C-alpha cells in the first residue's frame, strides 16, 4: 500500500510519462532494475508542458538531500535518469 511522501527530506524524480498507466509501468520497470526503490514512498504528480499537454512525473520520497543524491548516483550507474526535486505540494499517492 502506498503512503504519502514524508514532510521532511526531498523527492527524486525517476520518470515523466504521458499517462498514469505509463507511470505505473515505468515504476515497475525501475523497481525491477533497482529493487531498493520498492520500499520508498512514491507519488505521481501532474504537470503541463509548454504546449499545455498534461504529463505525469513519478517521484519517490527520500529522507534527506544526501539520500537523494546517493540514490540518483546509483540510478545513473545503472543507466537510469534521475533528478532531485523538492517535495510535491499536493500529490496523488499511487503505486
């Protein structure tokens, strides 16, 4: 069961997708490649690109800036993109 991201710490964006099902599939793909992510809290936030098209950012919560940076370094070593971001304001919790 998914939980809300913690109120402290940071978030790491592990993907941006065109639909919620694509985001869920992307999450499963990332977790298969890096199982350590499975225990982290996760959310999908919505955004619009410059043309107004909706997309979905998949983010996982971390406990600190340092945790976020180490996580991204490990993700990049296995050829995944990763970005440290601030905590989302009103995120829909999903898995």
